[in-house]
C-alpha cells in the first residue's frame, strides 16, 4: 500500500452504531464499497424481545474497535489511507450514537482528517448508489435526483422527496408505529423470534394471505401512515384463531396465514402510498430503503406493479438495506465531496441527535440555560 497516496487518501471510513448493529465500512469517494462489516447484537437482545438500549451501547463499546479493524483489514488499507471519517450522528438511541460519535471523532482528530456526521435515514435512502465487487450498483443504475424514497425501518417510516445527497423533504410519515415495528410486534405476538420481519417474510410465502381480512390503514388517504390499528386487528385475529390450539400443524398454519395476511396489508399500504407520492410529485423514480425494504413481498410487488405506472424502482441489495456502515461511508463520501466535513474545534463539538436534526448537546445546553434562568442564576 502506498501510504497517503492521492488515491488512498480518498477513502472514507463509515461507522454506524445507531441501534443494535455495530458496523464499519471502507468506501471510495465514488461510493464503491471496499469492505462492509456488520456485527449484529440480535442474539443479545432476542431474549428480551427487543433492543435494550443500555446493553446495546455497552456492546458497541466492545465491538467498535474490532469491527473497525476488520473493515480496514478487509479493505487492505491502513489508517493513513483514510481521507475522512463518516459517522451516524442520528437519529437513534442516544447511548449507542454517542459511542460511534466518540470513536469517529477520536479517529478523525487523531488522523487529522475531517469528520462527516451523517443522518441515518438519509444514509438509508442514499444506499442504492453504492456499488461493490458483487455488482451492487447494477440494480440501481440510472438513479438520479430528484427521487421519491420510501424509508421503512424498525424505527422509521416515511416518504421523502430526495433532491441531493442528504437533502430531502418529508412528504409523509407514520403517525404511530413504524412498518418494521409493526412486523416485529405481530411476529412477537405469534411467538416468533426477534426481530420478526424476516420471519414474517419467510412464513408469508407459505401462508394464505386471504384468510384474515386485515385493515389497510389510511390507504388512498394522503401520504401519512398509521400501523397501530393494523397491529391491534392482527392481535385480535391471532387471539381468536389460536384459541384452544396447542403447538402443532394447525397453529403453524394460523401463524403462516396471519403472517401472509399481515404482510399483504403492510405491503399494500406502503406500495399504495409510495406510488401516490410519485404521482403527486410527478417524479417517476422510486427508492425503497431501510430494513423493511429487504422484504421479498414488498420487492416483488414493487417490481410487478411499477412498470405499468411507468415508475422506475431502485432497491439496493438486502445487505445495504438493513443497517450497515457502507451507506454511512457512501453518503459521507458524497457530502465530503460537496465540501462537508468538520475539523479542529468544530470536530470536537460535533453532537448527536435522537429524533430530530437538533444536536443533543445543544438541546441539553439550551435546557440547562433555561433552567438556570428560571432559578435566577447568572450565566
Ligand atoms: O433499517 P433497519 O436494519 O434498522 C433500523 O434502522 O431500524 O431495520 C430493521 C427492521 C426491523 O423491524 C426488521 O424486522 C425489519 O427491518 N426487517 C424486515 C425484513 N428484514 C428486516 N421486515 C420485513 N421483512 C423483512 N425481510
Ligand atoms: Zn436503519
């Protein structure tokens, strides 16, 4: 390796720790993935049926150094090859984000390279631009701005109009649960392991989607989503159909049929609203992104229905839909190319945010000042 050569100094290290995946990736300036390592904490959280934030942050602390080292080793580079470090700044779990941010800051500061804070959702919707040795870019060639993005994950469900790297307008969002949460909760009530989305997807292939008539909340009504009513309807359907049944083929059939029926309802709503967003904006390019975009029923429906509506659908391979750091490094590289990146004092002050773009440090500082004012303390 030629230490610090122009080419190598153009590489970006991406770091992702917003929820329960510790991930690191090395990506070129053009968004080509040289390595992408994801260490999942699913086995740790599965016994609790969901992510335990404190356990998640402790594990990020343990996993971040070896995961980053592995990403560097797999890319065949040393630290001197990095031109920038990109890290997820939010939204996500506070303790988890803080670990990634501190690691990213430390590495960028120590190496004297810029730190590029990246928004997790913006990274998800940018992911279709990634390419790799397995030809990830093939399915998404021809994608150009502006496009409509259906961002569907465990914590978020929204429709965005994306105008550039990290630049978007929200057209609609969920008013209660996220689509992934809905998948996970329905899976949980049927006794399936966490996270349940992939299990529902698997069972849906063998189940009868017409057995349970579940609602399609807010279908054809605007671009906002609501999944809580669907979740309740699924709970009631499960309670009625499983009553008196012991574990065995009959209960397995209820599980598969409810999985298929619930998935059909969720996919109906997601596809309906994504197409509506395309129609309302006159934009015929659609990206599906986030963990739920791994769903084969959703992918099949989009691929089947979009051509008739003259909409080009771009979905990244599953490895870049669920949480990963390649999307963070890739968007970070694009932003860095556009002049973004913090150095020196600015870098040391970079903050995280949990639910919005507002930095937590700033929010805490503001609240402290307001409290001090209320107590009549001088500042
Ligand atoms: O984007 P992601 O990996 O993490 C968040 O940012 O939340 O999304 C995780 C979510 C989980 O709710 C998981 O159940 C769901 O994505 N998911 C799926 C599938 N694979 C993952 N949902 C439906 N079908 C799948 N095949
Ligand atoms: Zn995510």
